[in-house]
């Protein structure tokens, strides 16, 4: 007799940017830190805040609030940097706050809607629902384009 194939829930680190809740694959997350001063890199795009030295590794820091054009970011004791391993590179992502780690079953995730050319949805892996709340699931590798990754490589 065949046993039904079990679906394995996938875990996401959830964080806030403005009023929205986002999620990224927990396996990409290396650590979570408070926001420290960064060394600014001349002629870099505004969303690339600079670099930090993290135990001997130079880590570019990207402010997602600037990248998503979510108003003027503020840096205080609640500002968080998620250190991630993306495409064999270590980068830091500034967010408003980290919420939780959630496990989503495949049936809790819906495909991202097509928005036409008005909004780039290529970096979205889908929309999850947790306790009646919408969670925007991001593919960080698709979000950071190859040209942006090259910029960060040259900064680091």
C-alpha cells in the first residue's frame, strides 16, 4: 500500500518594512544584528549604505527601505540587519524589525499576482497566509540583480 507523500513545511524569517510583513528563506539567514555604523563607499547607489567588517569578512549593507522606496529610513535601536548568504556572498539587509520564524505548508502559499509593468514581481516567490495575515515571500537572489551584486562585490 502506498503511503501519501508528506509535504514538508518551509521556514521563513519574517520581518517588517514599513507597514508590510515580508518573509525570506530561513536557510539564507546567517545571523541577525542591530544596526551599526557602516563605512560609506563613494559613488555607490543610495540603497547600498556601505560595508561593515564582520569578523574579518567585509559585508555590504543594503537598506531595503531605500531599495523599495518606502520613505525616509530612520536608524535607531530597533533597526535590524539580517546577515545572509546569497549566491555564495555574505550581505546585510537593513529592515525595520524582525518578527518571527514561521513554517508554511505549500498550500498556505499562493503565487504572486501579475501586476503588469507597474510593479516588478519577479523577486516574489509568493504570498503566504499566517493567522489571517498576508506575508510577502521574497526571493533575495532575484531581488538583487546581477549588476547590483557586482556593485557590492566591488564595494567589498
